[in-house]
C-alpha cells in the first residue's frame, strides 16, 4: 500500500480545480484518479459555448474551459492517472482503484476529495409505459453520440424534461438536421436556466409544454411515437388530454443524481434532499479528512460555480493535512419557507470567522421575496429578489462579522420572506 497526502477522485472540472488550489496552498503530494482516457470530465462533450463568464470573464466552450484547468494542472506537474477506476473508499481513507496499467492498487491517503460528478436519471427510474424499442436515450448519451462519436440518434425527436442538457440538445439536434417536435416538462416551471430556454427553444420555435409528461412509448423495434398528457396538481396524468406525437427518438432529461456510491462505502452521511454529502463550510463530510465538491455534492447550474467551490475544497483539504483539526461542535442549518436546501449543511461552532459563500435552491417559483439568513430568529442578512426559481441556484456571501454572529447562534435558518407561488 502506498501512502499519499491527497487523493482526488475525478479529473473533471471539480477535481482539476481542487488539485490546482491544493498545489497553490503548498501541497505537492497529490494524485488525481480519472476513469476516462483523458482529463476534463463531462466538459469534453459540451462543445457549446457559455462557459467561463464568471471564472475567466470570457465565453468558452466546454473543452476550452477544461483545457484551461488541464494546462494549470500539467504546468504544476500534478500527478494524475487516467483509465483508473476507483472501486472503494473506506472511512479510514484507503482508496482502492483498478487500471490496466497498474492492476489493483490501494492508497492510504491523509485526505480525500470526492469530485465524482453526477449521472443521469434513467428511464427505469421514471416508469414510462411502453415497449423497449430502440430510440430512447438520456440527453447526455445523445450528446456524446453527436458531439464525440459523430452519430445522429434520430431525426424526429421529443425531449422529456427541461433540464439544461435537454434544452441544449434540442438546439444541437436541430443544428444536425433533426426535427424536435416538443420539449415536455412535468412541472409548471423549467429545471433549466432561463437563458437556455430562450437560446435553445424560443430561437428555434421549439414548443415547451409545462405540466405535461410522457405516458406511453409506441413502437416495438424502434420508437414510432410517444403519448403525452397534461398532469394535474398532484402530477397525475389527465386521461382526456392524451395525444400522440409521432417520433423516432425520445431523449430523457429528467434529472441528475450525484455519484455517491463511493461516499456510501466510506460511511459518509448523505442528504436526502440533494443526494450529496452533508458538509460543513470547509466542505468536509462527517468522515474526518473526506471532502466533497462539485456535482457529486449538489448539482450546479454553472461550471464556474463548480470551480470556485472545488478550489475552496482543495485549500481546506491542505489545511486538514497540515494539522488543523476539525471542529466537533456543529450547528445544523435549517431551510424553511420554500428554500429546498443549502450548502454548506452544517456550520462549525469555532472561532474562524471569514467570508463564507452559501449556495441554495428553492422548491418552486416565487415572486417578490426576500432571501434571508436568521441567527436565533434575528435576520442578519437579507436580499430582495423579484423572482426565484428551482432552475437558478442562489448564491449569497456573508461577511466575517456576519459569520461570527452565525457561528455563535444556537439556531441558523435560511428562509424566504413574503413569498408568493407564481
């Protein structure tokens, strides 16, 4: 077994940013483990632009954004292993991976950063009736087929779900000559960014049906059509509204799930809301020395936010390696009145008072609200918002003085004030 100070699981945008920040914080004994044949993660297949506006102040494609961080890692001579699949992480910080080059390898780490990303929710998780004919793909799989492999999955397309990948693939399939008949969304609001609705659907006259879902898939050997129906307030299909849309392809953009099987093996406490780990402001889990960042922690809407969060994880992991002991006294952050979740989930009741970022999502579309932070019931921060929506992640930053008040409080609450459901 080899000893190593910092093991980073995942060579996508989160893992690369964490490695860069850890190196810049003084750590040199770093190893990135990536299961694919090259660094960059999912960004390698995201050839559309719109990345990097926050981080680099310019508009980049996914591969261009990834290349910036890959260059930073290579210039620092940070070690990485490709085609290396991590099969286990223990709560004693032993990482086990396999590769054709090295075989089965165990590493005893001082700290671990889990940057494993997320995966798409499959058809089996949403129980659509119908035959199992060809032509049903997740939106991400279709993206890889088109952008990496050079195949067109189909010519007459319906997309279920208005997540960002689904919206982007509606435009991409149109560019490649396919006809997208509709994007169908179960909820009365989109789970994607508003700019993607405008640029990917409205600009190409692709209809978006809210409060609708696919109730049946027609066709035995290949999809021949899908039956969509409107849903009621309880999200149940209304039989009288069913109609058939002929198509040969159905793309599913029905949610992303943090890839946390390794975290479960390590006995990391997971959130029932996000599917990611319960972390403190240092992004450390309940297992000392095990950190999470990026989409494995919670699904982000912008990769720029992934990078910023992951750089913080890298710095905090180095602090832990250098002997800064974790605080045992913690306060759980409560999310109320329409706030679905917040990261971090708990706060250390220590005397380290520094500016702190909080990321959160709401559970519905609300208009004319104030996003507020309460310490023992007293508002210490408030920001008025004309509208908030589940597809847009909210990000607030508290000052060192506000953090001192928060850490000394017995109860911490993040809430919406005067919210009205749209």
